[in-house]
C-alpha cells in the first residue's frame, strides 16, 4: 500500500502567503468595491528592460528556425550564460569558474533542494526570522522533530533582533548547515564583512556548510556591504551561494537563477570537488534545465547594458522604499531596513501581534502587508512591507496609511 510523506503533517500551518491570500480574499468579498493596496508579497511589478526583451524574442525566434533550434541544453545551464555569470563575479574581483555555476529556475527551488545532497542527520541552523523555504523544506525532508507552535525540534534558531541589528550571533551548538540571507528577507538588514567573516571562520572550523542566499544583492548601495559571501576570505571552502534574476531583473515569472558550488568546498570526510559533483548529479537526475528562452534573457540581463538598465528599475523600487519609511516613521513607528534592501521591517505598536496588526492595516487602510510571525518566532511583533509596486500604487497606499491608520 502506498503511503504519504508524513513529514508534511509536521508543517505548523498553511504556507504564509497562502494564509495572506485567504484573509485578503475574505476581506474583498465582504467589502465589495474597496480597492485593496498590496505591499505584502515581494513580487516585481515593473516591465522587463529593452535589452532583456530583445533577447527573449531572440530565444523564441531561434526555436522557430531549424538551423538554430535547440532542445535539451547543458546540464549545468547554457555555457554562454554560465560564462556571463562568471564574468559578472570577475568584475567584482571574485573568482568563480563556469564549472562551479549551476543555472536553475530560481533561488527558491535551489534553497529547498540543496539540502538533499547532505547527510540526513545534519543539524540545520537558520536566521530567525527567515524566509520560510529554509525551514519548511528541511521539515519535509525529515530533518526536524515535531512543530512546537512556530518552531521545530531539531532546528537551531539564531535570533535576529533589534539589539543585534537583525543579524545573528553564531549558533550556540554545532550546526552542519547554516542558512544566511543578506540583504535579508524579511528584515531588510544587511550583513557587514565582519558579520560574514565570523560565520566563515565558524564554518571552516566546524566543517559546516553556509547556504548564502544573495537574491537581493543588487539592492545594496553601500559599497562597504558585501554583495557576495565570496568577498570573504575562505568562503570558497565552506559556502554555497544561491542567486536569482527574479528581483535584480524582474524575472519572478520568467524563472531563472543560479547556484555556485565551489570546487574548494569540503565537508567532513570528502575531498575537494565532491560536493560540486553531488549537486551536478542531483540536478542532472531531477532537473532538465532552465528554459532556453529564459536563459537567453538572462545573458542580456547580466550584461553590462542589462545591469545598467535594471539598476534604473531597482532605483525606482528603492525610491518606493524611502517613501514608505518616511510614512511609517511619520506615524511614530519604528522602521528598519529599506535602505539596502526592498523590504522594510516595522515594529507593531504597543504589544500588538503581527497578525492582529495585519488585520488592522487591511481593515483601516486597506493595505496588505506580511505578518512578521510568519517568518519565525523572532518575527512576532513586526510586519514586513514590500517596496515592490508601481509608484502610483505605493503613493496611494501611503496616502491611505497616513489618512486612515490609527496608531
């Protein structure tokens, strides 16, 4: 008799964004005619840039031409794209070879799937709060015990609080796999070189692996803030970097990303190159590669022309972030993030719970935000606000908060 994976039963509640959608839909149905303004899920809204559009069209045209048609591609991704990504790192004085780059359909699936190449008994450490996929994918994989409300037995939570600048201290116990995200989703905090150096030293000493999510690297404007963990000496020996075109180039619907697994990366009992080979085996076994069309667009997006074009779009989102910061600060609330990241982390007034303030925002200002508690126990008492949106909608949401939110 076939059975189901009972680890799914451990998941503490419905996926965060599903619950947001459910509550928003219920409000809309009971308040017909009211315009709902969405500052919740971090989905891009601005059109793709001209050079990217041209390259996507080129990808389609190639499929219509017998002489240029392509089917299955290289297991690790189009060699031209991997070369372009390697050059992208090189321009920042970071050495990453094309053989260390694996093109995928986005950072989220890579963040979930990468844990499959490591030992089942590996101890997982996550920033708290954290993007839900880091925790939920390891719950589904059977690496945790039962849910204890908003936490799971078997996971080391590294609290990110106002007191530590929303970047954690080192794990109190030995961790085998450590998930870090900078610029951070949800808090909008960024890790300094010293912050990352401490974790790299810890990982090298303990033969741990850092899974570094750099999906929001392009939003960093402060030149002192690292955009890649490989800017830190020794990181090639202990870190996998996951990256994405979703937020830097507006590919949330196109779907394209990459992971870097250095040849120098080692874990206990394995030689150099072994982890790279395992990820290659996993990807070639369970993944047939990203769309040829999407990869054609990616080559343009990561070119010097594409980066300049996309930076103009990013600047528009960051202008949104500045306006949102001013709005909530003007309401007397504590606001973090939104400087080197498209997310703002806002403390709820008084002792109000995250979901309670979510409902208050929706009912009074008709604005959808994201409850901080959905990202982990240290997220309670905060909301995440996204700067992704057309400036006109952002302005309308800000006006509604100013006029209608009672704090």
